[in-house]
C-alpha cells in the first residue's frame, strides 16, 4: 500500500501545536486580513513508482449554457464570469491535475483527460483551503491515495481563490471542469465528486447548480469535514474552539472566511441574508432527492455540527463520524485513513440501485 505524509500518526503534542498555530493565524487574519497570513503550501514529492500527475488546461465548452438562478445579485455575478470566459477576458485560465496511482496507470492514456473506456469511472476531487488557498499541492498525497484505493483516476480542478477571485469564480471553475469532462466523453453517472472542507461547499454548490441548469448530475457525492453554513451559526464553532485548528471570526467581520469569499457587498444587499443562499451555504439547499451523499466528520471539528445538520436535512445521506478527530486530524493517521477509505470504497463501488 502507498504510504504518505497523512499516514503518520498525530501525537498529542503535534495536535496541540496545530491548534495553537491555527488560532494564531485566525487572530492575525482578524487584525490584518487574509492576505497577510495565508502561507505558501508545500508541494510534497510523490515518487513516480507511487503514481503520476499531469496538469492540463481546460476551458468552458461551447455548449455550456448561461447560468439562470433565482437571485438577481448572484445571477449578475454568474453572468459576469460566464461572459468573461466566453469572450476570453477571464483572468488566469483554468487547469486541473490528472492524478493516477501506479496501480491504475496501465497505459499511455493514464494522464489524458479523455476516458479510457466508454464506462470509465473517475473522481472529481475538490480541494479545501478555506476559500483562500487551494490545497492542490498539499493534498497531492491524499488524492493519489484516493486513486489507489478506488482504482480510479482523479481529476483535481485548480480553482481560483479569494480574495483575488471571489464568489462565484470557484464554483464556475469546478462546474466548468465537470462540464468539460462530460464533453470529453465521460458520463455524468460515472463521476463521483469528492470535496474536502471548503471544497465540500463548492462541490455541493456545483451539484445544486447542475440541478438548476437541468444538467446531468454526478453519480455520488462524498464530503469530508464539510463547511456548508457560511452564516457560522453552528454551536460547534464555540463548543470545539479549544479542540480544533479552525479559529472563529464572526461573519460580520470583513476578515471572516464568509466575507472574504463573498467579496465586496453590493449596495443595498443584506450580506447575512445572502450567505444563506444555497450556492453559498449548501446546508440551506434542497432537501429532496439528489445523488447519494456520504459525509465524514470528526466530533472535535469546529464544523462538526455542519455535517450533522447536513445529514439531518438530506434523508438519504450517510453520516460517518470519527470520535476525537478535528479538522486537522481527520486526514491524519493510517488507522483513521484506512477506515475512511474503506467507507468511501464501499459507498462508491456499490451500485446505486442497491
């Protein structure tokens, strides 16, 4: 089995230090803004013997339809980013990582963005990073392990982040990646979307937008430590404050995660009401039938109640909790990861009819 940095067990001292550092970063952001505290993410080396990567550009398919949503402010934002990409005026083109574990790489087509067969199943992996830092490099070991465990290739959109690129740019980037893969020949029913933390928010928003646009939806959704309520109203923010790396900045503060992600507030807009829109807070989205959903959450995570509330709202959701795990340790430790991958493998490889 592949060994990665995440397989190393977390000591009590390391967890305590991580919590302290997380709260220091939060305090600095409160005073100086996110630009001053977001570190450059390390790029761990992955031996070729373990797997391969390739970065490929992608663009909005010509057949991708203009967005039509129910809120005029969000409609204007989506229309702006759609038209900018359509006319080639969008800053910084899109790209994604194609990742393939050595056990899956059986041909020269392994790193191509086209399907290797008419029924190839893949994972669209949406990294976390608090909407301000895409952990595409940092989580390289994790999505390579996902490729190995699920025996599937993994496609990782390098979506644009705030504050330089505010809502809804990240959603547009990932939605367009999904549509691009379908254009390349993948079937929507053969795609699983997996989102981590803020990436879970974006992933669920993309599926909601696919529903609104009446486009085919993915076969399944898996979310880990999901951030689905940008009103930050859940009790676990305070209950788990001393147990989790995530620090709390009230949403009314312009340096808070939701406000940085949303960006400048339009005149006359109640931003706190706006943050309840399903494309910003998927918790308040549809409660009816959608793709099967599996939720992973640590009981000591500041976002623990987000996961519980999401599971309660979606009748067909499966909630898996990990006692004592927080936002950092949920992806650390071989025993923890083996359990998580086993749940994912069962969920993704079980036919939907069952």
